C-alpha cells in the first residue's frame, strides 16, 4: 500500500510539473521528426537522465516543441542544458514556482554555512543558472505570465544580494571590525532602483543599486572609520555578484544612480544623500525613486530613508512642471507630431520610439504630477500605475488597455532578445536574416508577420505618448514681456531676457531688434520679418534652455545673416514650433550643421517629411537617387557638383537625425558608411567610363576599390576620411589599352586611381566630397598608388607587418566586378585565416598600443579614441581576435568592431561577461563619438562644453545627466582596459598555442 501511495504521490507531482503545463503556442518547431535538437546536447549525460528526458519529450509534445525552439535559437540556454542535463530533468518534473522558492532557500542555507567567498559565489551562481533556465522555459512555454517572470527574476536577485550582504557583515563581525548586531540593524542598506526596485527585472538585467549607511547606527568598532569600511564592503558585494567565474555570474551591478556618481564613493551616508537631493535633486531622480525599495542589510534604515525622501519625490500640489522635464528625459525632439514611421531592423524596444521607456514615462509623468495628492498612484509597478491612473480618471480606459497590452508584448520581446545570448540588450537584429530567425524564436512564421505585430504596438504607444505632451503646457511659454521696438530697448523685455538666463540682455535685445529691422539680407522682406517676429519668443526660450543663451543667440544671428533665402523657411518655422526647438538645438550644439543649413535652407523641407523620421533609405534607394541626379549632369563639372550636393544633403540629414535622437548614434556609423559606399561606387563607375573613352580598356583588366579603417568597419562619423586601397590586374599577354591614347597596364591603373581620387577630393563650387587617405596600401607612401593583386598577395604573405594585417581585418570591397570581387575577397581571407602564434601576435599588438600611447597620449577620458580603454583598445582587441581565431572560426571575420566582439561571444572565444562589457563599451564610445564629431572641431573639454552639448551627450549615452555619463564612461574605460590587458597578456594566450 505504501508503495502504491508513493507512486500516486509521484504521479501527482509529475502532473504539476513544468513539462505538463507547457504550451507550445503558434510557430514553434515541428518535433515530430527525429532527431530532436536536445539529443545532441545531452549525449554525455547519464543513461537515467537521457531516458528521463526522452520520456518527458514523448509524454509532452508541447514541452518538446518549446525545448526544440530553445535549442535552436538560444545558445545561452542550450549551453546551460549541455552543462547539466540533470538540472533540466529536475526542472521539467517540478512546479517552477515551488522549485525556484526551494532553490532560493537552498542558496541561503549554503551561504549561511559558507566558510569563504568562493563557496558563496558558487551558491549564488548556481541559483542564477537555475533561475535563468526555469524562467525561460516557463516563459516560452506560457506557464508564467509577465508578472510571474519578473517576480521570479527579482526574487532571485533580492535573495542573492541579501545573502551576500549578510555574509559580508558576518565576516566583518568575525574579523573584529564590527560588533554583533540584532534584527538586521547594521546601519548599512542596499536600495534596489529601476526595474529591480519595482520587481520588474528583465531577463538579463543589470541591477541598479544605491548603497547607504548611517554611521550613528552602524555597530562598528571604535577604530573603524565608517565611510572607508562601507565603501570597501560595497566593492566586495559588487565582486560577489558580478565577477565572472567558471559558474558564471549573478548580475552586473550598476551604482551610477547614486547622487553625483562622478564624485561620490560607491556607498554614501544617509545625511549626505538627503542633503544632495534637497539641494540639487533633479526630476529624473524623483522619477527614479518612485521604484526605490530596500532589499538587503538594514531594511528599517532603508524604509526610514525613503520616508524622508517622500516630500522630494511627491509634491503636494499638482506638479505640471514635471511634464516638461520628464519629456526632455525621453529626448523631446523625438516626438514630432505626425512622424509615426518606425523601423523594425535595429529598433530598440526599450529606448526607441514607441518602446517600453515611453510607456514607463507616460505613467511616471502623471504619477509625479498627481502622486503628492493621491497616494494610490505611488506604486512602482508600471501596469499597476496605468490601472490606477485609469481608475482615478487621469487617463482613458482605452489608453490603459492599449498601453498595458503593448507593455506586456514589448517586455516579452525584450526577454526573448536577452535569452538568445544572456545579453542585456534591447535592440532587434539589424539584418533581415537574423531578424527572421528571431521572429521564429518569438513564434512567428516570418519576419513580416512579426514586424506587423511589433509595429502596431510601437505606433500605438507612440500615439498615446505624443498625445500626453500635446496637452502639456508648452515649454516655451515665456512669462514676461518680449517686445523689440525699433528705436530703443524695452526695459521689461530686458528683465524677461535676464530671467530666461541671458547674461547680456541688452546685447540680446539689440540683436533681435536688428533682425526685426531687416538688417540680415533675408529679412529685407516685410513678410519674412513678420513670420520671424511670431517665433522670436519661442526661439529665445529654446536657445536659453541650452544653458548658454548668449552664445546660442550669437550662433542664431550668424545663421540668419548667412541664410541664402528666408521667407519660406520663416513660414515653415512659424507653423512648426517643434522645428524651432530643433533649430535651437542645432545652433546650441552643432554650429557647423547650422552653417550648412544656412546655405541650404531647403533641407528644412526634408525635416518636415514624415519619412525623415522613419527608416533610413537603404543602399538601393540611395544609389537610385544619386544615379538619377547624376544622369541629368550637363558636363563633368556639373556631375561633380551634383555628387557633392547629394552627399552634403545626406550628411546634414543624418547629422540632424543624430542630434534630434531620431537616428540612434549606434546606427549612424553604418549610415555614413552606406552613403560613402554609394558615392564611391556610382562616381567611380562614372570615372571609369570616362577614362575608358580616352584610354580604352585592357585585356583582362579589372579594378577593385577596398574600403579600410572606419569606412571598412562601417563606423564612419560625419568627419571621417575615406581610407582606400586600389587593386587591379590585367592580362600580361596584352599589357596596353586599346583606346585613342593607350596606356600600359601599370600606368593605366595609376592614372585611373588618380582620377578617382581627384573626383572624390577636388573642391568645386559645391564644396568637397571627402578627404581620401591611401596610406594603408602596401609600403604606404613609398608604394605605388595602386597595387596589382598578385603583388598585393605576395606583399601580405612575405613583407607585411602585423599592423598591416590588423588593418586588413577591416577591408571591404566597395567597387569591383563580381568575379574580381571574389578574387580579392579570397586573397584577403587567405591572409586573415593564416595560422599565427597568438603570443607573438599579442606582443606585437601590445607594442603598437604602447607606441601609440607615447605619441598620442592615453590619459584623457574624453579622448575617446586614444585613452586607455578607448576605441583603439577595442579595435586592437577585435583585430587580435580575428587574426588569432580566423583559422578556426571564419565566422569571426567581420569588419565591424562590435560585430567581431559579438561573434567572439557567440563562438565562445570570449566569455559572456567580457562580451557584454566590450560590446556595450564599443556602442557607448561610438555613440559619443558621433555626437562630438557633429558638434566640435577641436578636442572636447567637458569643462568648456556648453550645457546643451553636455545634455546632448548624456542623452546619446542614455544617461540622465552628464555627471552620471562621465562616471559611467570612466568606469567603462577602466573595465575595458582591464579586459584588454588580461586578454592580450593572460594565460589564455598561452593556452591557445
């Protein structure tokens, strides 16, 4: 009887298990055909485990389909299964929520019994791995809804951090640094912020923490200084949580939400924090504290602190001023009314238009407005906030329903993106093939089906977000008089200008009076002056918001005086206040762009076209436009002028997109390179055709233009040169061309190269196309301007230095016949796939890095290229990975730095934590570089930068303010430098031999 009861109990447990409740949904793989993808992952498992898993697959077809999808689409989850098949079997048998609760208890017991940090780290990481696999299967199998997914992820993070803090405090007592304390009264508390604080953690989320202590409550020994003790303890906590070990990691820890992170320690006193928020607290910090929650250490201290913070976060009166500030946090220029197009490839579902952040800000803005009076609105959870806002009449029922549905959907997309490789990413693949693969992971039959469903939600969110701010008081509603009579300054106007921030209000008044008196040529027309007068208050307010209004007004004056034509532009500005703000942003942060717009005001028409804020034109569309424009050229000079105007117009439009936030800086490098590719190819073909008319063709003659450097890596900025190499070949049996003025093969291609370079570089009435640099060709300046392919192959095999092979990792063919393209690419591949001694290769690279540092310096954080941990370190590391691993992993041979690093992570050449750090750092540095190249011509000095530019950089780095960005940048550079030195000099180099 007992045996029968045991079997019944086991059967009931089996029926409550994860596998029994999974639902495959639509679009998951057909598993009716063998072999199942799981089979290969568990081939080394014990027989009992393999048989148990086979039984689960046979008994539960839906579970089998879910596991097949995981094995096919998620290298990270597949690796978790391969490492421990028994864990998978255990999870499939167990109720997931009960199993995870038990795992957290087991972790706490293991940490309690641990005698050293190594044991603690093992226990924490095993819990994280168990959570990652269980939550993913329950999510994909539709056993957990979003609330359950985020709750379980948050509970694991809470438990891990709390256990780690308890261990460190016990160790401090044991080491004689602190006296025993009771009831958690340690005077040290960890606050969870953001999604962690709201119990809404995403799948591979960082944990945003603020760490506080109260020296008066901390039971420290008399000789222990509280500040240094708690800062050191916090650093130990970060190491326990985020350090990568053979068992993985728990989470990346982000401490940058603390007050003034650039100048404060990792932990700070409660009094210091309260003093900061009272003096300097910003609206974004108020919004952040909506989600704050004590999770570890002295929880009572945390609750007391948050109670003292409540008046800062929640204002008693209806706080409509918060609307403008929160809107600015989301890059207000993004929300141009009527511009609803949303790209799918490369879209960021968190920060992009119509994304998760817009839903969160939609709720948080209204919570800040009314939460001081209505305590029900003070919930940290987004869906709950939307529900309560609707119940209390702050938003409509349809807004709540549509935003809530979109939020759940977008969070599901976000989680699925992160399940692929355990990366803290929110960006969809930017290649159609990869996006189609991800659509399959989401359960869609095609990329188009997924794109339609996604776009519908994004557009809907965008519409609600824009409507929220349509009803907000305009930011340019200036209090006070702004009148500019012709003969004298108005006294009240001077006072208003001073209140707006103009330090020289009289000079400002003189400037505006000059405009309205018709001093600039484009304002001789009375109607133009009338249109300008209508926008002067808005323009003055917008210029003032950049932080240095006097300098911005000087830029605006220069802009108006340089304008070629004005009436139509002033009419457009008068009808579009958002465009006035955009113009103010450009003049405040990127005067070079302003000068170009002054010469070509017709470009403002493009800014009003809804397509401007949609997807960028692809290469085919760009090429078609350029060809159609060049086809109308009357002669060669007109052809060159047209090419220059086309490039200039596209550059300005892309630059404005970057500044306005409608083109993520991370995509700008590819866009600038795509434009250069098209110009080189189309203009190059025109040059070749004209050259052949004069000199004929060579038998077997072929030519290829190679893009190198930033162009080759698709990492161009607005100011990048073109690094090019020209290769050619011809038939030795007929070495002379057949035209009216025949040339020998070598001379033929040297002259052709000169003609191409001249077409790209010669200034005309329309300006210059690009600067061209040919120094990366074999033998540099000492070598011929063009190189024959066989000679190039010999040189690369026998004479080239390591740095030349490094440069070749970024080579792309942008102009060649299909046959010759194949030959050139095969030659390059042969060089890159050569077997190399990794120790010698690493030593060469380190020597080169040292030489560059001696020449250029490497100690300035905002010298983004040359500083330690900057772009040179990242590029050199990527080039090392290609040259060291190309022979075994040809997939790593990408020309883009960030794609090489991502490929290295997928291939297991880099571990997950290093991959995430390096790819994030690469994106951050490229984002900031894009903005700086648009805004400044000399070296960037933060102390001299305008507040507008500092704010723009903070937005580009997705940080709430410049101080936080500065701290984040320096911390990132330190981490990159550490990885760079470890990977190029550590034991793993020697192991590869």
